[in-house]
């Protein structure tokens, strides 16, 4: 694993966990079902990001992703974050 891979994986995990916590807090505050679905989606992103980060250290080939795919996932999370801010 290169330093760039480690950096991207850590960014992916950290950003998805931050967005998960924000969406859970928003769901608790407003209680709308739509926000619950968003929280579940960010939960799935967080699970994937943690497994991707752990796969580099534990040798799990099933969860390996290329740097391009991780960068694409970070882009998707950024778009979702900007959509949440727009609301």
C-alpha cells in the first residue's frame, strides 16, 4: 500500500464517518423518515470505507479498491454533503 492509497482510504473513512454522525444527528432532531434513509446510506458508506481501510492492513482481497475508485467514492460523498448543505 502506497502512502497515497493510505491517505485516500483514511480520508474516505473519516469523511464518511463524519457524514454518518451529521445525518444521525439530523434524523434525531427532525425525525423524518427521509433523513433515516440518508443515515442508513451513510452507514453503508462508513462500513465500506472501514472495511476498505482495514483490508490494506489485514490482507483482505475482497475489499481492495483502486485509488481511482476510492477517489470516486470521496467525490460521491462530497456531492451528498453539498446536497445536504443546500437543504
